[in-house]
C-alpha cells in the first residue's frame, strides 16, 4: 500500500521564478516567502518522498480555451516545461510515473469522475515552480503525476466537487499496491485578481480563514459557491480549488507542520502550508 505522507500547498506566482533566477531570496520583499521553504526542505530531507502528485491549474500551456478539460491527468514518463511568456527560465523536464497515473485515472473513472488522460502534457509554472521551491537544485528526486483542475474557463467545478475529487484521489493512492512515499501538492492562490476593475484585489481576512479551514475544517470551504469565492478571493482566487482537492486526498490524521502568509507576492496573497498525514491504517492503529 502506498504511503501518503503529507500535503504541501503553495502559491505559484510566476515572478517566484524570476526572483529565483535573480537570486532575490533574501530580499525583504521575498524573504518571508522563501524562508517558509526551510521547513519544507527539512520535511523532504527527513521523509524523502518518492512521488509528488501535483494538483494545479493549467493557465493555457497544455489546455487552451478551445478544448478545456474540467479535470485532466498526465499519464506519461516525462513532462516538459516550456516558455509561457513570463520571462522566467524553463526548468528541466520532470520524471513521470505513468503506471501510477493510469491507476489513479482508472480508480477515478470507476468513482464516477470523467477524466481527460494526457499522454503528452506540458507542465506550466503552477507545476514547475512549486517543484523548484521544493528542490532548488532542480535535480528532481521524485516521480510526478500532474492533475489539473480547470480554473480558467467557466463553468468551473465547484469547491464541493473538487473536495470529492481530492477524496477520490486519496482513495486511489491508498489502493496503489506500490510502496512509494507520496506527497500531494495543491498549488495556486490564495486571493488574487489579475484583470478587470478589481485587478490587484487581495483579501487577507479570507486568506487567513482559508489557511485555518484547510487544516481544521476543510468541509466548511465546500459550502462556498464559485460566485462567492470569486467575490471573496478574486477571479483567480478560485485556484483555492487545488488546495481543497489536495486536502481531500489526505485521508488519515492530518497535522499542520508549517504555515506562512506573506502579502503581496506580485498581485497575490502568498501562502505556504505543510501538512503531515498519518495514513489511515496507522492513524487507526494509534487510536
Ligand atoms: C500571478 C498569480 C498567479 O497565480 C498566476 O498564475 C499568474 C500571475 C500574479 O500574482 O502575478
Ligand atoms: Fe495561477
């Protein structure tokens, strides 16, 4: 049985890539955000996960407006990053885990989720930057499974649907016969709006509420409609869905190991959250 050891949620703002390229990690604007990764590095060093399942939203690099899957999963042995026009370095290709991808796809389809399977899939900044933050030397020690949630073209899946997707991913991982240690990522958010009359909108109070609820009462976040999330968190604040799905995938006893909120990063409420997951069987044995 695979071992889901934890969840990591982080903002994925493209300028993080620019800051890394320019060596600005100690700059006062960036330092609190990059410092959050000291805890993440200690966790990764201690736990040495074999696989990262990355739940994120593609911004048009792999899925464009002409064909927009609600939920898609990469099923390849390698994923390339590419130039998205943000002026940030393209990162080395990421190793995939096609067998685990197909297991998740089969399990989700059996669980009544209609998934788009992608045997060719480019990964954008929402996938690549969190991996680069985790492993600054870009020598990826994990195999990866990219899972995308449409947060670009309406209609978008609801928070409740994304929570259920995450739970179904968690069931799929628990039924994987391999012995890999798996970390689940949710990337995006928190509040931000990049265009329109509310461009630059950030809601610190709502972000802090989300940081608490994701850990302690994730179901509370599933009560919000998409319209309410957009009002409260901005039109790109719906990237919160990826955090909700990540949390749904943690089926065991969850405890918070780290939380940082640093605002703004570019136009975004920047946040990092690390959760430990004692797998269900282990959690039950300890009770
Ligand atoms: C920004 C944030 C994002 O999540 C993104 O995908 C692109 C840009 C920003 O704040 O600049
Ligand atoms: Fe984004």
